[in-house]
């Protein structure tokens, strides 16, 4: 009995004196290389032509990967996540028959938790199915493979587990198609106070309320046909990432294209190109003088501007966008004056007060026509009411939208939410018989046309060149 008891104690003592060995690990080469995160092999993609891209060779954030054949979808790309699923268990990728695990102590009975996930979004961050038809104007598509935290374990041994860290790889992919200017985007935000009574949208083949203007058949028909100093818009480009752009100068007007950057100097969105127009403008002393002593430069318009995007300065053109500028506007900042004084100020700088048709395509009917707009002659094609509609060539405010919306245009453009004088006179007589009929003014906010009386009432000023 004593002998049995002794042996039992010895056995128990031996059992509790476990040997500390090695933790299990991942390996693709039978132990030659130990890894603590998923290897590139699990994150690679293979195109239909056999081209293999790994995280190491992935440069698609600069130049997107183009699919080899027309009509292909992302389902034609081979990757670790199978078609028809957005995730796969790591155990199915690492376990039998692959057995991408090892334990130097000979421990076995491996298990691994966690998943490898797939997320596909278009350039607008909308999630799309893997077999969706790809559109160049929604490219590049972002294909992101990532794994969750995982634990590789053996049944026995100390230690018997290894944490597998998370990893994420993103590929930018475009369909086989020529890069394209998809939309041209000025300010899209309209006056919310009247959106329930008026449709600001232009024709469907010209204007998309969520994206902006649609490029037209010729440069002559494209946005913009009018501008003022420091105004900007965006080119929404499909099928490319960052391009290089040379500025274009014509008649004292400079058109410069580039990219918005964040506080770290990183490009915010390489498919959205900011185009800024700079040209003749009044200075602060000129704003404040009732009779400026010198004229402002007058550009010889119309002029054609063509922007060309290239991957490098000497390379071929990747995309082009052009427009014909027909009128240039100079404003007087936040200086209020009566019509006569404002007209004189415009003449002194070599410009003229605009007509209503230079600013808006509003009409004196429908919503907003409250009896102060009789006789208005706006631009054509006409709007449906006394608010503008977004139509190229149908007036400065109509084209650009609410110029007083500082969240888009910024404060440097110096337009404000108020009426701007025109040289057009309304049909309705002035209530004061001793004064002439009142002049129309046009609001930047929504293109509303009205008349101010008596004639001495003050409004803001913007001048135009050339003038009819």
C-alpha cells in the first residue's frame, strides 16, 4: 500500500511539472518562416489574365488596376474569399489540406478562430456586389480584404496559443474603359426655403442634382460660360486617380486645376479635381470709392480654355475638359448703393451693370412671382418660375447657383445673400409719380427678380464685361 501510494504521489508530481515549450505559429514554408499576421498569400488577387497583385506590389492607390477585358466584373478576380460570399473562415484557408501551421514541440490538433472579410465600395463609398456591372464614373472601386483578430491554438502544450494580428489591404480597381469626365460640380445647395415650391433642376441631360452638370457634346456647350475671380468647381473623373494639370492662361484669366488636401497635406479625393478661375477683380480701395480712378482689365471674350490631365508632365493626355468663357463679372463686395451710383461705379472700372438675362433665367410667373417682377426679361432657356434653374448659358447666378453659399465658394469670392442691381427697368410704374420706374435687382440666393423703389433704395453691385 505504501509503495502504491508513493508511486501515485510521484506520478502526480510529474504531471504538474509541465514543460514550457513553444507556441504554435503560422507558416507557409513548413517552419522556415514564422509569421504572426496573415501572409501576403491570403491577401493577393489574381486577374483573369493571370496577373497577380500582392500587398507588396500593390500601387493601385496611385494608378488603379485596370481589368484586362471589356465587360468584366470583380467576380472575375480570384481571391481567397470565394464568389458569393463576403467572408471566409480562416480555418478553411489555413487548415487541411493546406496545414499552414506548425508547432516545434510536435503538438497538434490545431484550431484557429477568425475570418477573412471582403468589402467592395465604389468611389462614392456605396457598397456594391462583387458581380455588379462596373461603371467608369463610379470607379475606382475599392476592394478591401481584412482579417479579424484570431487565435491559433493546439489542444496540448504550454504555451498552446498565438494571437494573429489584424491586417487590411485595399486595391483600387477600374473597368477596362477610357477615363472620363463624369460630372462638373459647382455648388449644388439651393435655397431650402423654397425647395418645396420650386424645382431648381435643369434638363436631365444637362444637370444631375446630386452630381452637377453633365459634360456636353462640345466645349462651347459646357459649363461654365461665365465667371468671376476666385470661383471654383470640381471635375468628377472616373477611371483615374491623381493626375497632373497645367494651368491655362487667356486674356488675363488663369484657370488652375488641383486637389483639395487635408491638414496633413494628403489629397482628400483624387477623383475630384478642383478648378479655380482667377482674373480681373476690384481692390478694396476701388470698392470703397464712388468713382474709382482707374479701370480694371477687360478680357477679350469669348475664350476657350482646355484643361488636360496627365500622369506626368510629358506624358500623353489622359482626360480633357474644355469650356468657352463668354462673360466676366466683377463685384463690389459688401458695398450698398442706389442704382445710379452703382451704374456709375461699373462705368468707371470699364464695365457695365448687367441686364437681368446676364444673371438669371427667372420669369415673372409661378412660384415667387409676387407682383414685383412684371416686364422681366431673363435668360433663355427660361425657368418655370421666379427662381433660377440650373442651365448652362442661362445667366451667371443660374449657372453657378447660390454664390453666397460660403461653405462651398468660401468668403474670398465676396458675394452675399442679397439683391444685385441690373440696368433693366420693370413695367409697373413707381408708386411715387415724381420718380421713374424702378430697376430690377436679382438675388444671389435663388435668382429671384424684383424691383426696389423708390429709386434711391440701396442694393449690392456686380458688373459685367463684355456688355450688350
